[in-house]
C-alpha cells in the first residue's frame, strides 16, 4: 500500500476548505483516509494553514509521498518533503540493498530501428547539402 499526503475537499459549494490527510493512493480524493494531518483554508486573507508537523514528518519518514499542492504548502512552512537519502556501504561480499546501486545497461536497438535512424540521419544530411 502506498501512502500519499493530499488535500481532501470539504466545505460548501464555492466555499472550499481542505483537510490535509494521509491516505492510500488508490482511494478517492474525498474517500477513506488513515489520519488527518491538518487543514488549509484558501479563502481567508492570508490563507490559513494548520499542520501537525511531527505527524507529517513521521509519515514522510515512513515513505509517504506528498501531492504537488501539499508539497508546495509544506515548503511555505519550511517542512522538508523528502526523506534524506541514507548512504549504505555494503560489507565485502554482501549484496547491495535492493535499489541501492543502479547499473547502466547498454541499450540495444532492433535492426529496424538502426536502419530507420540511419535513414533519418542521411535525410538530414541531404537537406543541409541542398540549401
């Protein structure tokens, strides 16, 4: 289950009010959630934003991903939205942690794509010479 921190709309028609919630990413925007983390009222001047900083940091440390709007609101409060990367140095002979080392693979193209690219390059060279 992937958890996302997002805004859940509440309030009347044309009078939006949002709750900041931690929810399963597969759930509806206004559906079931795991925990209320704060609220956001865009209608007040200046806007009202109340969050439980410790709970948000806990969810982010567990791997929850904030939505774009939530990340923007959290940045305005100075709350980091990403978990700092841990440097893992594997012991000799140990396998690296899954996803810790990313190897670059040489990309192989099919013969048809190789011919198509060569034809495109040849076409571009001819067009340059024609001018």
